[in-house]
C-alpha cells in the first residue's frame, strides 16, 4: 500500500529568511487517484518542485515547476492521446487577501493571488495546476477536424460559411449577376 503524501506545510514552520525548497514525485495509488479525479485514462508521471519564500513581512511566494505525462481520450475517436506537460506554477499567498463577496464581483487581474491560511497544501496546488494545464480538446495526431451540424427536422443546417458576415451578400450578388456574359453588353 502506498504511503499517503504529507504535503501540507505549516506557514509558521517556514523559514522567513531563506528559500523553502520542496519536491514531490507522486507514485502508485496516489497518482492513480489524481488521474481518476481529473478524468484521465492514465497519469504516467507527476512531479512538482520549487520553493516558497517570504514576500515582505506576512506574504509568501510559491514558485515551482510541474512536470507530467498524461493520457486522455481523443475528443473525436476516444483513442488514447499522450501529452507531456511542463508548466511553471506561481502562487502569491497574501495575508490581507479579501475574497469578493458581491455576486457581481469581478475576478482579480492576478489569478495567482490567494488568501494565506495557516497551511499551504502542495498537493492541492499541484493538482490544480495540472488540471489547468490539461489540453481541453486532446486530439489524435492523424485526426482531421470534426464538424457538427444540427438543426430541426426538415430544415437545412447552417454551415460555418453561412455565419460569415458577408455570406448573405455573396448569395445576393450571385442571384443578381447573370450567367450569360452577353447579357451584360
């Protein structure tokens, strides 16, 4: 049985004067559990390393590198598609971070900022970074683009060309232009 990861760091235990290095290499059932949570066919490798350093008197900056090899189903054929991910990760933990409470609040410009709690969960940061780095529409290399057309029964489906701004004008011009060049004389 795989040993559970101990990736939760207490902020009070971090060195404020130095760089707090970390390195995770996820193995076995822990990697399989992450693959299942993210809907992957397989998660062949998963590494996360970096450092956490004090930023000013009360804030902390995490900088790291995520490396993974993931297998997802192709969006068109469902065949396995393998992707290598190498991603920089940055999180700025702010002691005075305030989460917007209004239902119409705008998202902050810097999406790397988070509220500083008593702990920093490295596995949670790693899994979130992996989820954000996954290809949204993995496609097998030899797969041609797929197009779908749907409409009500008995009607002609609208195509991409029909949606172009001047498609209607082109059709109108084609109706007004005579096919016989002698008619223009």
